[in-house]
C-alpha cells in the first residue's frame, strides 16, 4: 500500500522516493490529509519511538526529519486547498545569549512531524520577542532551548515575561537542552522538560489531544 511505503521510506530518510510516492498517491486519489496522517505523521511517530529506544541515532533522525520537511512542502498546497488545519500552534527558539540551533531545529521538525504548526524564532531570542510571537500567532505551546549553563536562567525570564503580559495561563512552556533537568524545569515553573526531540514532540502533541 502506498501509505505504508511512504511511512517506511520516510523512516529511512529517502527524500526523493517519498516525494515520488506522494505524487503517485495524490494522482491515485488519496487525500492529502490521509497521506499526511497515515503516511508521514505515522512514519515520524515510528522514528521518534526508535530514537528513544536507541534503535536509531541522531543522524538518521535528522535525515527522516528533513525528508518530512520536504514532503510537507509538496503537500502544503493540497492541504491548504482542502482546508486541513494543523492540530495546534507552537513557537520555538534558543534563548537570549545562546546561538546553538541543531537541537532546536530537530525539535521543530519533530513537532511539525506530529502535525503542529511551529514558528521558529531562531537563536539568541529575547523574552519580549517570545511574548510578541505568542500574541501574534496565537500559539499555545512555547518551546525553549538552551545549551549553555550561562543562559539557562533566560528561560525563567521568558516565563516571567509571559506572566507579566498576562498570557502565562494560556500557554504550555516546554524546556530542553543538554544542561537541563526535570528539577530545573520544576524550579523555574516550566510545564514540561523533554530530554530529547522525540519526547518533546510527544508531549507537545498531548497538549492538543
């Protein structure tokens, strides 16, 4: 079945083959929504599980995520035309003072792979910019990344800024990065800590179920 093939090729990061299969599926009358849900999102779910269990490593996950990214671009016009909406909206960034982006980029792709629209604010992002983005996009999940112990405190600054703007109660704040822990997340008042990109996508998706 085409959808199973799309899922399997996505898991292996075979971008060109996935794109060809998507075109074939569309031509055969399979809806863009079904391709997205039963082919792509389903495949990324398997990738996430295998990554968490140690069956897949970071380079393989990155390949699958990039394949997903390219596949969604092909499907986007069809999804828009048929009125298919993402299950929710998130914003993501690396906090002020920190310019690392590999982890953030992977989390973004995994979140989008779970069917969530994700606005990437980039690196070295101020608390004010996060607040503005939440107001502008209507996002209900905020993902914050930090790889330096010296910038971890910026996460608390963002949470305080969301409180001061009166919007903390309508967003879930997720934090992640090598030096972080669940204990730190609890101390700064974050809603969730994710040790890896797959877990982050899983937690984010649970907020929209």
